[in-house]
C-alpha cells in the first residue's frame, strides 16, 4: 500500500477512391466465424468519406483523447491474476518468418507505429472538440491489413458505439505550420473493428485492446483553394506490404524487457505538458504486475516505468524489438497511465496482459479480409 493517493488516467490517443472497392460500409456485424467473446463490427463511416473528412486543418487541430480515470489507494491491492491461461504462442512479424534480423546499436523508430484519428459518435463531426487521436501499430495478419490499438481508441463505453471517421496514418510526423504533417505510407481507413465482449459490454480494462482491419492505403495530395480543400488520391496497396507488421505473442512472462511507442501530448495531473504529440516517442523498461482496481474491473495489467501522457494510448508494447528490422513481438498496448507515488506526475504505463482471450480476438481479426483488390 502507498501512503499517498494513487492516480490513474487513460492516455487516450496516446496514453484514424481510386482503384478500391470503397463503397458504403454497413454498420452491421461483420460475417466471420469467431469466438462468441469476439465483437466484430464494420465501421459506420464509408472509407472514402473518412479519409476526406480528415483535412490537414482538422488533423492539426485533433486533440489527445483522455477519459481522466483516477482512483485512490483505497481498495487497491496487488494483482495476482496476470498469469498464462494456456501455452505460450508466437506469430512472427511480417518479413521475419524465415529470416534473422541484423543487430543495431541504435533505436530506430518502427515504421509500423502511427496515429489514429476519429470523431466521437453521435455528435456533429464538424465540431472541433470532437476531433481526437490515439496511437497504434500495424501487426502481422493473413491479408496484411491489421492495426492493433487500445479498445478505448475504437469504442465509446459511455454511448456504447464505435467511433466514426476512423483512420490510421503509420509513421506520422508533423511539420511546420500551417500544416505540413506527413503520411509517407498513406492513410488507411477502418473497415472492421474487433474487440473483446468484456470490454464492450462490461467496460473491463483487462480487455482494453482492439484489432482493426483497414482498407488499402490512399496517398492524398491536398491543395487549398481559397477556403476549400481539394484532393487527388492514389491507391498505395496493403498496409503490411508498405510498413510491415509486428509479430504477436501471448501467455508470455509478466517480466519482459519491452519498448513502448506512441505520440503522447496530454498534460500530467499537475498541468505540466512535456510532449507535443507531433513526433513519435518511446520508453524502455522491464514489465511487472500492476495493482488491481475494482472500480475499473482492472486485475490483469502489466506495466513499467514511463512518463507517457494522453496521446500515447494504443501504442504498442514490443518485446524482443530489433532496431535493424524495426520489428519485434506485440505483447501489449498502452492502456493506463499511473501516478504511483502521488506526486501528480505519471510515472508508469500499463497494458492488459495478453493471454488466450487476447489471441482469440487477434486470430479472428488476423484472418479477416477487407475485400480490396490489389
């Protein structure tokens, strides 16, 4: 137990045609054989509409999404349930199926990691306060079309619906004003959201992970004509072909040396704002079991020392990361930021422990085709 208050805050959004079949996407459940614990639903926003929505002005003005979760030490005790529920498993990263990565002394940032942008549901999408973002990463899948992030970066537990206008921009980086942000590998619109039923129904943050199938990427050339934006687009193909994809691992040790990547931008509880969200940042450390929180049904999180704030949510925990190949194994996603010593500064980041339940959701998503022709 700690003598001072312990605070937790979700660092949401950090802790988003030509040649494609981009017709209207229905909001009905996606058709695929999967575990009944897996909730899969097609995006309500047509892909072309989602990409067109995110003009450079709107991307520049999107804010990190933060639920502002907090709790005291009352009722908090050591977690004991983050243990394997079956045999450990590995899916290799894209490009790593039969090769060994060369070693590098430098920490090269992964091309797979980027920012996701979305609008809050059932609101006027033109209102600036509804333009939000998170972090995410491309991950290995059969059709090379999969993005891993936090469930709270795709689903609104207050309104019980998935977000609108959801797109992913891998390797995003921001430039000088008015807006020269870069999407070097294109923009990928969501087709199907895949999450665990225990998050969608029970708001259980032990299941705060999601896997999103995306359409082929679109490169957009924006030109501003007076007050209006005009665009030309080009199909750039599948996500995994362009940036690769991290491997996936489950039922591993709770004590792993990992990197966490993301785009933090929010403030600490004391109001200090050390990050801008304009460029990718990373933390490195050894994970451990985190305390449980009955308030958020959180009992199986692993975390490590990291000062990430809002904006980093959804970014990956990567184990066995190789800088030369920029790949490793996804073993978590940024979910909750912790102030463990009560000094109003976030000092730990945590993820749900990836076990057999996580693999069920991943497997269903990893075998889902988005329907695009190459």
